[in-house]
């Protein structure tokens, strides 16, 4: 899942139905997602900040480049998946960063996913209206 080769640190992140494969290596702080700039891929500034938050927590925001390949999910899921992938790659790079990343909540996988629709009702939990008469 996570491997190290020639100063390239790899991390995998998942959130909802999104999966991100992240490569972290020394550079100028450029973040690329699916061949595009982070702010171009995730148009909402809040999602872009969420994706790059582990770099800020580890205080290495300007010294490492990130290349992420993301598939599935929407903006929120992809931002969360990138964030987890970056955090795992940073931990692989420097095990001493585990404590601050864990304290900030970047290493925790958010397991919440959409609940499936059940038969005999209109949604996952919603029931058809009950009529007594």
C-alpha cells in the first residue's frame, strides 16, 4: 500500500467512494491532481485547503511537491482522500511527524459512506407514510 523509492513517498487515501494515490517528493510546493493544479481541480477554496492541510500541519508546505491521482466520488470525498494520502506519505517520509498529524486528525480514515436503499421503502431510512384508515 505505501512504499518508498528514491525520495518518492507514496500514500493511499480513501473517503466515501473516492480513492487517491499520492506521491510526495522534494520540490517547490506544487500540488497536482489528475494532471491539473489543485485549485483548478478542486474549485472551492475550502476543499483545496482541506487537501493540503497535512502539509501545513507538518510545516513542509513549500518544500515538497505532491502528485495525486484521484478517482471516484465528488469534491468533498476527493479532497478528504487526497488529505489522507498526503498525511500517510508524510508519515512514511518522517515517522516523527506521526504525532502532530494524528493529533490534528489527518491520519484517521473517515469511514462514513452512503447507506444503501432498502426494498419496501423510498430511501435508506425513510418509510412510506403510515395510514391507519
